[in-house]
C-alpha cells in the first residue's frame, strides 16, 4: 500500500472516529441545553401558579392548550417531591408525544395539592435533529474536502520523493550518468536527495576501484600462470623424469589449470553480477542448444553417457555469450556429477529448458546448490559454475530451479 493511501486511510478512520465521538457529545450538549430551556419554561409556569394561589387563595383555572397540560391533584401533605421528569404528552387520546414534565406542590392552608405541568418536546426534538443534521452535513463536507485536499496537495508535496525514487530505479552502478539536481523547497527532500546523490557517488567510486582491482589482479595473474604453464610443459616433455617426478608435474599442471579456470570464472562472475555484458539480442535457443550438445558430444561418448533431447522452437532475448556459458555450465555439471553409462535428458519447450542427469541417489541441499565455491569433495570444478548460471538467469529475469526425482537431478530454466 502506498504511503499516501495509508495516510489518507488512517486520516479518514481517525476523522470518522473523532466525528462520531464529538457528534455524540455535541448531540448530548444540544439536548441538554434545549431541555434546560424547556425546564425553565416549566418553572416559569410553576411560578405563575404560585403567584396566582398566593394572590387569590385558590387554584387557577386550567385551559386546554396544544403544547401544555396542567393538572392538580389533592394529596397528603409532604407526599410529593419536586422534580423534572420525561413523560408522555397526549395531544389527544390517539396522538401520544414525548414530553417534559415538572412535578411540584402547592399548600393552600389545610389542603395540599400536587401540580403536574407537562409540555410537548416534539418541537425541541425536531430542532435538535435539524441542528444535528446540519452539523453532520457540514462535518461530512469538511471531511470530503479534507480527503480531496490531502490527495491533491500531498501528491504534489511528495512528487520530489517519487522523482528521487524513479532515479534510484534507473540507477546502475556502472552508469556514468549522475542523479540530476532536485528543484524543491522542502528541506527534508533536499537533504534526502543530497544523501542519495552522495551515496551513489561513493558507490560508483568504490565499484570502480573494485572493478579496476579485479581486472588488474586477473590480468596480473594471467602472466605468472602462463609462465608456470609454459615451464611445466617444458618439464613434462623432458626425457629424464622419473615416474614420481612425472606424476608430481602432472598434479602441478592440473592445479595451475584449475587456478586459471578459477581466475577466469571469478572475473566472469564479477562482470555478470554488475551487468557489464549488455549486448543483448534475439537468440534461437533451439539452435544454440543443439550447437552446445554437438560440442559436448565427444565428452558424452568418453563417459558412455546416453543423451536424449527433445527441442521445440523457442527464442529468447539475451546475451549470446552468456547463454552459451549458461548452457555449458549446466551440461558440464550434468556430465561431472554423472556416472559412467549414465543418462542425460534435455527438453526445451515454450516455458522452460530442462536438463536432467543421473548421479547420486540423494538430493542436493537447496541452501547450498548455488552457493559460491560449494562443491562435492570429488569434483574438479571451481565451485562457481552454478553460481554463475544463477546470476546469468537473474540478469535476464529467468528462473533457475533445482529438483530431484529419483534417479534424476533436474535443473529447470524458466523464462
């Protein structure tokens, strides 16, 4: 959920809760004020009765009124307590209405009378409803205006943030383009832009230093490796070597070759991870797979591997060199971890390219398959083949998944 939507939702919920609470309080306050006014009206009528009795020593005559009813009833002395009540006002026998009443008493010498004054509350309740309705309408209008204003103003206020975010999405560590300046009056966004720009500059500088170091180290390693290889070639061809010396030189020769492959693999991994190989075009995956199978044909035969394949037409948009490395690594892995006389199955369809091979009867650990330098104890590889393959797939938004269905280890490339 976006920040603005989250903010508007929280703001709206908070406003509704506050509106309900304040609305209830407002309703009770208005009701209390109007009822208090009604009570004052009843007290005025009560006082008029007291004045009339004091002056005339008799109860006043009761007249019918559409909004007020007064009744007198003789009661024992001190049996009535003065109080206000909510009661029913009968406009006529068939139309009961809510009313407000005052129970009082008057002493006429030896006679004690209970006074009941009742007035209709219909007009008061109607007035309360009108006032409350108008108030709710105004609050809802203000709430709507608040939501619209927040959406319009906040979208504009947060636009610099989205501009910075767009620049971060376009940022690439090998890109020489700098993040453009931000023209904005909000200090927080200007500070954020400055820190992002400074971070991008530091990252590019550190990446360039690391890239130069890696390339220089790789280049510098090539020369001593080539010299060692040349010297070993010369020694191996000598006629005066004993069997032990020959075996030792052969082991050294193999170690130097592995060191050379490791050096090249690490350099390739750095280039792949940093997306330095950008030459991408449409590739006929079927033709490329057939070509790679043909290149490995002699190796398949030397290990007596039975290879079967079923290839459908499929084209992908990628770097051809990296796709060759990807297929080569997976096929090499299928050969290296297979046994003499085993099987390799290759299937290409519109959804995936699947390479299956026989091998160990136990599945590989999912948390170690694509880990750098992880390999079996008897493997002669560098331990980077599957790591490079995984990174190549991520560069082209492909998926590389491993599964085990006895007796086959299966690697699937989804695109």
